[in-house]
């Protein structure tokens, strides 16, 4: 297989200030403020010699992010140490979440069956339908977005998926009483280390444009070297010949 690295397909949502961008879980919007020290101001627009900004970001609430098991663990796990490789064979698939009698929209195991052969790929990219550019600026807080049933996640783990990417705020229900069944199933927490899942990641709030077709790709996940549970990230797909 060969990938054309000159034609990247960026599936991240840009981080930007203000309310005209994606947001979830009632997180404050991203802020960028210039450093002020005496007569120095870190903004060329305000007369300073350089732009020198402090950022206020919530990785989970402000845009595309990649998280490790530290997101749910009582022990310390850091995304910078969990994600040690950055290129993976991935499959992209599209699915309509199923509306339940309770009104939830859920992706069930049965809807993913037949997508993958065991060990076929390490990474799965899930695009939910309908798919429109409003996902780039949607405010999800309090809307009960779609999510993955934990049995669907268990099924993907059994097939060898170590990196799961989805265009939703979370793989779990927005309000689930802290159960986090899909997260726990993905990392097999609390037995994450024994199960060899401590280097596995979940990437949420991606956006895959409709012109990118379902199928196999080379995936690159780019993160900042942060020693916390999650980092803003830039997943990129490359077509494979």
C-alpha cells in the first residue's frame, strides 16, 4: 500500500475564540489574551512587537481532542505518554444512529457488524449521519447528542481497534450518572494495564466532510506534548493506493 502524503485530508475542527465554533459540556469558550508586563503588550494589533498570548482551552469541550485512559482513571495517565505512535491503518465508516423509544440516538453493535475483519485495522473513524457543516459550530450542551452503546465498543475492541475517532462530543451519553460505560469498555478499565489498553486513544469532535468516502486510509494523529489526560489534536487521513 502507498499513501499520497501530498494530499492530506484534515478531519479536525479548528480551535478558535468566541461562540461561533463547536462547544460541549458547558465548557467556557477558548480565549486568547496578550501577556501584559509593564509597557510590554503581547499583541501586534495593540502596538506590541510580537504576538505573545495566553490561551485558555478546555480540550474536551472546545474542539477536536484525543484522550487517553487518564480521562476516567483515578491513576495518572498522560496523553503525551500514551500516544507513542502516530500513524495507523484506519477505516472510515458512516452510520445513522438509531433512535430508541426513550428518544436517545444510539449506535448499536449490530450497526457496526460487517464493517471490519478481526485485526484488519488499528483505528476506526466513525462519521454519523446526517452529516453537515453545522457540526463545525454546533453547541451540544444539554442536547443529548448521539453516542455509542457500550456493547458496540466492546465489539470494536474485540476486533482489535486501539484508536477510535468519532464526530460526537463523547462516545458516552451526555448525562449517564457517571457510568461512562463506553469509555470503560474501550480501555477495559480498571484492568487497562493488564489488558494492554493503556496506549489506546479516543478522539472526539472530529468532522469528516462528505466528499471523503468510506474506506481504508492512512491515519496520522497529531497532538501537543501535554502531560494531562487529553490534548487538542489534528487527525489527518491520507488516501491509500
